[in-house]
């Protein structure tokens, strides 16, 4: 209940401040949700954004290497000698 109360309080503050336009309202809601997400990630002690990007790049490089090795394996077919 406290979580829903938090969101309702934030929305009430927005209306009190006079943020009526759709863009202002949507951007403010997105900011609230982002801050909640960041708090959650911090509490979970997950990796930072920079660490995640570095890991994603490493995985991408490894996937490319695997694809190259698979292509080499396909190209190097075993040729059998003909028996007479």
C-alpha cells in the first residue's frame, strides 16, 4: 500500500505544481520510475551501467569469434580419397 501511496503522492504534487501538459506529465512520471529503478538496482548491488556495457561488448566479440570458427569448420570439409 505504501508503494501505491508514494506514486499517488507524486502525481498529486505534479498536479499541484500545475504540470498540465502531456509531455511534462509523461517526462515527470518517467523520471520518477527511473529513480525507483536506480534505487532498486543499487539495493540489489547489481553491476553498474558501464560494467554492463563492457560485458555486452565482450560477449559480442566472443559471438563474432564463434561465428568465424563455425564458418571455417564448414569451409574445411573433409575430402575422402576415391577407392578403386
